[in-house]
């Protein structure tokens, strides 16, 4: 898997500012919003109640946003947030995380209904949706108000393994 | 008794103690986590890995047609949940045998067995479901004598140290597994549970459903391991809540799949 943790803000802005745009397919470009990067690598097949097929698991985007809602419910916690696109327009996004019981059992680092609050600033790395124009993604790495939280088995901040 | 006889008696006692199982093979109680790999009913290909099963389901024409109408989110026929019809996606009960085939695995892996006089009860962590097997000597009703239910109507008996569960009367809306394998209301299921050591439970199943499968279909051997720590932890309350699931579908799954009704 690509070392997403090594991608800094410059790379993110370079991605969306044009430095790497020539290497990216038009298909990938539509996900490149402000403060967003795309990384191509190998994904993990972790149980997602059939949802994995909805996302490009070999691609990643990075979104900077402001949380509007955190739903820590079964079968998957969901994060809703606003993020600006490349044109500076605010877009509303959603992200799903690993199965809730898995997060409770295997990543008992404090995941609760109160872990994230509206207004929190996030940097979310996620697999983009296969549907054109959709604003939903599959969370892979998450930083909330500057603190990294594990969203896949393996801990903080980068994951290299998992199982179904 | 001379010294040689005493030594022999002592050796016999020691040998007896060594060969006596350190568990009761007729005690199946406890929390069990499935560890065998196949999440299908049998070892059909499910796309879960390069060494995945290769057997073919013995479909009838009607069975294959029903299989084709089921749109799972997993395996080689996976479609985005936005366009699928997995009963799990709407929090419908998963039923037997799907609860055994698919869902008793991480992250909601636990099946607890409780044995009480005349009954054998299985609790499933997913959806907080449970299933009763009557083991009081009553006969299994004929399939048309009972209404179809999610988990079927079951009776059990001991065959040596194997607990045999026979069931009829299954609601045909359930799938055998998360890959969309179907059954009809006329399915008859035999489950054979055997505790093969103090930490291991084995399950083999045979389903008979002439409408869907051309012959009795035998499962692979499901292996469960005893989770001794589970009973010491707080219940995780893994319900599937329809109102929450509906919102999740509408706001995330449908959006990701290109069928969004808005967030």
C-alpha cells in the first residue's frame, strides 16, 4: 500500500494544483477537490457488509473537512462532513468506516458515540466511490483535530494488514 | 497384592486418566467463534481468495433462476448494495443456515450454545437472534405442518456424541449465505455437531431441497473454537436497527453506488 502518511500538504496542493494532473486519468480527476490527494495502491478486503464493491479500493483520496455529523451505529459508523472542491465550492460528503463491532473489539482505543463532534476538523483518507459524482467514500485513515485515529485494523496511522 | 500387581494397577489408573477426555463431548455449551474459512454453505467459489472453493452448486433450473435473481454484495456476482437485494441490507433476519455459514465470523462471530433439559438454544451475536432446538423426544413435524419461519422448526437428538438437528419450515426469503444461494420453503436441513476436543466444535450440514438442488447438498466442515473470554465481556449489543440501516443506505450506500436520494 502506498505510504499515504508521507503525503504532506504540499503534495496535496500539488495534486490539485496541477503538478500531477497530467498523470492522472480524467476519471480520477473528478475526485480531486481542494485539499485532496489521490494515491493508487493495493486495498484491503475487510468486511463491509457488501459495500466494498461500491468503492475503488485501489485508489485513495484525501479530504480536508468540517464534521457535520458522527453516527456511531451498527453495522458501520458514518462520518458526514463538508469539504471544499477544487473550485472552492463546499460539498457535503459521507464516509463509512469499518464494521462497528470490529472497531469496538479490535480497536478499543476510545471509539464511542462521542469520539467525534460536529465542527471537528478532519483529514480523511478514503477509497473513492465508483459512481461518478458521488460524494461518499470508504475511510482508511482519519485525523481529527490533529489527532490520528485508527480506522482499519493495525493502528495509527497507516495500516498494512487486515482480515475478514 | 504383590509389588508387581500394585505397579500394574497404578499404571492402569494413570493410563485411564490420560485417555479420559478433558471435556464432556456432550457438553456443547459456550461461546463459539467460527474459524473455518468458507462463508458459503459449501465450498463453492466465492471470490474470497485465490484458493477459494471450486465446487459447483447442484442447481435445478428453478434453483439457478432463483440464484440469478439474488444480487449479493459479495463474491464473484457482487453488485453495489444500492442495486443489490441482500436481506441483510434491510435488517431482515438472516435465518438458518446463513447465521452459521456467514455471520458467525469476525467481527460479529460469536454463537453461544446453551443446553438446558429438553432444549438446545443457539444465540447469535448478529441482530441478537436466537434459535431453539427441542431435544425432548418429540418428532419433527412435516414441512407442510408448520408455517415457514426465519430459523425453521427444529428437533435434536444425540447420535453417539454427535448432536443431530433436523429442521423444516424455513422462510424462503433467507439466503444460505451472503453470496445469494437460495432455498425454498421445502428445504430440510440436517446439522451434525460434534465436540472434537475441549476447544473445538465441528459442524457438518446436509440440505435437501428438490425444488432448488438436484441432490442433497453437503456442506464443508465448519470449525468453531471456544471463546472462553467472551462470557466475561460486556455484551456488544450488535443489533441491526432498520431505521439506522435505512439512513445508512440512503445517505452512504446509495450515494456511493450512484443511486443517491441525497444526504
